C-alpha cells in the first residue's frame, strides 16, 4: 500500500508539474513506512523461531514500528519545534534497525546443513554489520561539527567487510554443497 501511495504522489507531481509541501510529506511518509515495514517483515522471518532468534526478530519488529512512528512525527511536525534531537534519535535507531534487519535476513537463510565455515561467516557478517551500526549510531548521537576522516575510513572498512562476508555466505554454502555431492557415490 505504501508503494502505491508513493507512486500516486509521484505521478501526481509529474502530471501537475511539482510537489507542494504536503505532497512531499506524503511521499516521505510513505517511503518511511514502507522501509520500516520491510524491516519488520525481515524480523517476522525469525520471530517465530526459538530462543535468541525469536528475540532478535521481535526486537526488529518493535524498533521498526518505533522508527516509523518517530519518522512520521518528524515529517509532519517540521517547523513546529526544533527537531534536531528527533532526527538524531531516528539516526541512531535507523542504524541499529539496518543491522537488526541484516541479522534477521542472515539468520533466516541459515540451514542445519551449513558447514562450520558458513556458520562462522554468518557470525562474522552479523558482527561486522553491528560494529558499523554501533559506530554510525555513535556518530548520530554524539558527533558535532566535522568528523575526522579516519572515522569515515574505519566505518567504510567495516561496511565493506560486512558486505563481503554477507555475499560470501551463499557462495560458500553452494561450494560446500558441491563438495558434498562429489563425495556421494553414484
């Protein structure tokens, strides 16, 4: 539904020749709710599991709902008060929500047949994503003024390593299955 609202507002803007302030807010609201809904869906994938995965899924769903609510408050309350602190809170929550969503997606793809190498790579991908998220959240929460370029480089390295580990998981899983099949007798 959010995607339909975004499309409707975009088409209206194209037909009429521009966005007014309300149209921009409607579009921003629809995008924010759509992104939070997708994060919540990722959480739902593991919320039905047992143990720690259930908690991670439920936390993701809860944070997605809070982020959507705060985003709507920020979008529709612009100009009524200084929203700087609200945007900082949204930045912190958003960074953590990205890491939680990533974690849910990685955990949902795990299989009982995964090798120890795949399992360890999943853990590494999750840990690297959380390290980047915590660093980003810290920047939103505490940074004032210019941030040292070294911090941005370190953040970039963490993100690249998290993406690399994430992309290597399915490849290593496939390689492992291929080796298992080669060991089978015809």
